C-alpha cells in the first residue's frame, strides 16, 4: 500500500511543475485524494459491500469535487490535475500513467446495462472539459483536446479535437534542445493539445480559397487574351478576395494582386 502511495506522489511531481513538496502534495491535491478514496470504495464494491462503496465515493465527491463510481477501474499512477467537475462512470476503465484535467467526463450514451463507459489505454491525456462518451477504447498514448466530445474509438497515439472529435495529425515536434528536454521529461503536453496543432476544417477551407484564387487568376488571363484579340471584349477586373485570418497571412497571391491592379 505504501509503495503505491509513494508511486502516486512521484507521478504528481513528474507531471505538475507547481508541486513544491511532499507535504503539499499530500494535503493540497484533491485529485490524489479522490484516487485514494476510490481505492477504498472499489474494495468495498468488489467485495459486495456496494452501498458502503457508494457512500464512501459520495463522501469523496463532497470533499474533492470529483465523482468516481466505485465500479470504475483505475490504473497505476493515474493523475487528476485540478480535478473539479471530473466524472468517471461505473464501467469506465483507465490504464496506467493517464492524466485527466478538470471538467472531464468519462460517461455513457446508453441506459442499457453492460459496458457503456470508455476504456482509456496507457499514457492517455484528456484535456480540460473533454467528454468521452461510450463503451469504446481510446488507444495507448492518445490525446484528447480540451472541450472535445469523443463518441467513437481513438487509435493509439492519435490526437482528437473538436465537437464531435476528429483525428488530426500533429506537426513535427519542436527542434530546440530545451523544448525536447522538457517534452522528454514530462512525457505529455498539458491539456492534451500540442504546439501548432492543425485544424482540418480550417485547412480544407484554406485549400478551397486558394483554388478559387487560382481560378480567378486564370479567368483574368483569359479575358485579357480575348481583349487583345477583339477590343470589343472588355477586360475583367475582379475585386480582391478577402481571406479570413486562418488562411496563411490573409493576402492574395502575387499573381492575383497584379491581376487585381490591372
């Protein structure tokens, strides 16, 4: 038992730079208190003392603001940072070395019995406010972005963001030695997001706008050619296309500027 407690305390220091002393961790980390309280509740639950398990979890929720059903299964070195508003359902399973932030829900979408809450693999990070709903699996090393709503399986090592959550490909890690050292030491990105994380919807809109610009340029060139062949054909002047902020630098390509100025 004491070895597990020491293990839990070490995991806090590894994942929270705000932790200053063992005494502070022991007395001021409700996420740690909630996990320890759940171990007692889960013991009661497995041995058939279910009311006692529910009552103990109820007291733990009142003290910590974190609700963990006594039937849930939690792995080793599980860390809940800040923790207020976290809810973990009865059939949820959490692997080793996972991290949850405040407001996370591991919930269900059905009133039927059986497996209705998610299973998190090892080394999963779930960002603040995220909702993982359903009896599917989130693979080892996956990250769930803040406020994402995940309703389907997430592959191992993937990052899911948005509502409903979608899988995105991460950019290459930062190359500076200091950034690499920090990432290697922590082993995860705070709040389940990464540096320069792309938004696939914004990328798709940006690509379409770029294609429209190219079509506009070609149309202007065709009109100029027709005007040279027959002067009765008026030259076409197109208004500048205003791009939203997420599209590169928000300006037209050089060829489009030249055509717009003609």
